[in-house]
C-alpha cells in the first residue's frame, strides 16, 4: 500500500493518538493492504462484516429457528489448534524466556516475520481492532490494538473482548497499548509463527486462523505478555476460571481455579449443583483467564479480562453443562463442528440421537457409524458471556472479586487424589508448580501423555518458568489475607479405565468442602501430601451414586505412585536449573523426607 494511502487512512481514523497512527501506518506500509478499516464495535459493523463473511464463504449461516444469530466456520484442516512448537517468546536474552519456551532473538524474529508480512495484505483489508482486556475504565484493564486481515478474527474479537470505539476512548492519547499484528497469510504450517516481544508489548502472528493463535487478546496478551507485565507490576496473569459460590445463607465465596486446556474449566465455572444442594448457586466471573492483584483491603482481587467464551464443543450437553448449552443457543460462532441437514450443528457428546447423516467439520458427507469424528475434537464455540444464564454481575465490575481459594487441577488417571489442601502458601505454590496433566486436543501433538504443566501455564508463561514460580512465592508478601490453596483431580480412573469420580455437578461436593475449609468450618485430616477431608466430617456424599470403595479409590494416596511422581517432578526442576526457587526445593525435600520417613 502506498504511503499516500496510509496517510489517507489516518485521515479517516477515529483517533488522533500519534503513536497509534504512526504504528498503523508503519504496519500498513509493510503489509500493503488495499484498504484500512477502523473497527468501531457497532451493530452495523457486525452486520456488514457478517454479511461479507457469509458472501466469501468464511461463515455458513445456521438455521435461524434453531440457532438464531449463529454461524459455522470451517478452518483449514491443518489449522485446528494452538501450535506450541511454533510459538516463540522473543526476549533479548534466551535465559529470560527460559527452558519451557521456544525462543528467538527479537531482531532475528522481526526480520524473519517481516519477510512473511511484506505485502501479505495486498488485495485484502487491514482491520484495526482496538480492544480492552477487562471492564472498561478499570485500573487492571489493558488496551490492545490488533491489526488483522481476517473478518473471522474481527467477529471473534468482537465477542471475546470489549472492542471498538469504547476501547479507543479509554486509550486516548496514551502509548500504553499492546501492538498486535496478524495475517492469516496462506495458512501454511511451514510459514506459521506466533511471536511475542514482551519488552515491546508486541505480538506478531502469521499463517494461522485458529483462535488461540490469532485472537491476540486471549493467550498472547492476557497470558504470555500479561504474565510478563504482571511480574513487572506486581500482579498475576493466570490460566484460571473465576467463580462465585453462594450458600443458602447468602454467603458468597470467590474461587479461582487453574486447569490445563480442555480439562473442564468452562464446565466448572458454570456448574449446576446437584439436587441435594438446593439453595446453593454458582455464578461465573470468568472461564479461562484471571488477572489478580492485591486490593486495598489486603485481599487478592481477580478480574476476568475477557468478554466471551472460546470453549471446547465436544462433550458439551445438557448433563455436562446445561448453562453452556443455553449460552451457545444464540449469537454464537461455531468452528469445526458438524452440520445437520436442517441447518443446525452437531458434535460428539451432544444430547439426543446421533443423526443418520451430517456434513463433517471438513465439509464432507458423514454417515452414522463412521469411524471418523464428525466434529473436530478441538472444535470450538465463541459466545458472548452475556448469554450465560449464571453470569455473575461482578464479571463487569472493574474492581473484580476477592479470591478466598485457589485451586490447581490436572487431568491425571492416577496418583493425584480427588482433593487436598496445601499446608500454607509456599506449599500451595509447590502443588501448583508440580502439577502434571495428560495432554488434550487443544494443542497440536500427541494426546494423553503426562507432562508437567505448572499452574496450567506451561504453554502460556511469557518468561522464565523459574522466575514465574519465584514471583508466585514473592506475592505472599503483598497479600496480607492470602487465599487458601487446594489441589483437585476429577480424572482418576479405575483399573478398567473408567473415571471413578462422576465430576460435573457433583464437583459441588468438593467445592463445598473447600468453602467450608476457607470459612474455617470443618476439621481436616493431615496426610503426607496435604490436608484431606475427614471420613466423618468430610465430603458430603448424600445422594451420590458411588460405592464407599470407589470414594476411597478416588481419594486414596498411594506411596509407590508418589515415588515415581517425585522422579518426574525432579526432571522438571532440573530443567529450571539455578532458577528453581529454593523454597520449592525445600518443599520437595520435605515431601521426600515424609515419604521416606
Ligand atoms: C483455550 C486453551 O482455548 O487453553 O482456552 O487452549
Ligand atoms: Mn485456556
């Protein structure tokens, strides 16, 4: 694009912010779009972009009687998940990125990606998407601007963030905004890079259209860059849901919980308690990301920086998550699910009969009984959080909510018991740091292998993991009223490979114990690993369809399993080298001594 066009574009720009205008012009000069469109976030803009996306085949309208305002998008089959091996942290020193991130030297990365971005928007539109992560006007809220050549990205960003004029107004003339550049390019996995430059507050993403790689506010800004900023500024950016649980007496406790991708954060955040819990209520503040900072009253306050949900579709049904089913009943974008003959969507695990015939996620005819999945295992919905019947009013509160408990949960078929409470903050950080989880379809690669995933942040920590863990330890000095820390595992299996714990709504029983512990209401039992529910005054099992032996099995601690677990943890700590925090190494020694003693 000629520089005269860039000048013309800045004349039409709805801002006079000199830094923003100069940066947009510079990026446009490199990518050379035919036109630049500044997004205002209006309904008219949504309609215009949607019509255009339908016309160019990016979106398929669904049956308006069955799914009003909903569309289906099919991605390139080579572009269906986050690509951790193509995701880079580009800090000046390799050590700053640490051993768990891919690293590129910043200048080398800018040069390499500039070659890909050079002229890549010829014949295309560059959309300028100003967005806020967090409630507008909040002290914790951050502004980003994403430049993208994808109308699908704009429509998703519209749901996932507070986007358009309001964000631009909040930015004003400040130069404090994240600079995000994205092009779908030719969707070639050999030319796909997701690069983060924390010291420049910049993200460059090329060659993908998949949410986690391209909705730059989410994983890239809210977690990778966010975690880096959090360390500099004294707060925490975490891969955590936030929920409020209200007892029949009207007492609300806010809890943040970290689980790796596709391990049920959305389900947990929207859970409906079982019938034995009449009068209890769960409300969602966030389903994926928490930004937490100490508040003036000494408690830790959390906001959800997002405005929508980008959730895993398969397995969602009226039993596992009725509130999600309501949430995705309208105004939702579906990606890579199957299409029914009557214009609705279908996925494995949906309620009701399996249809005889479908069009699968790749647009091919599919017949019942096929060995192929009709919906991709990482197919997704993008839905506004305002659709959620149990959305907490606090989700839009710029102050956030005071967190009383933090939960770390992995997907483990063995070893980790149903629930335990850490002895103290340092021990809790040790539990989070040593989390392991079996991999899922949310990222490209083998599914079902255990990997260490500290705080569920392995793919999302924007700096050295050892420094990150030290930051967690240091935070206790600035939070006089520390939340209590817990570890859970809903995924333990019996010898036949069946999940022992029923999960979903029944997780309320574990949640109630956590609330009771936080409020100091129930006694507990000490074990080698932490505090667990007592058999007499522990978990409420009334009405639970589970044998006593199965409950025993779900909560048991097997010392031999813990000995091999400790070995696998050792490999992880060795990787951190001298940056493995001393306090965590001491926790490790104490645990070894307890197990050997
Ligand atoms: C997500 C993920 O999309 O964690 O939230 O992959
Ligand atoms: Mn996630």
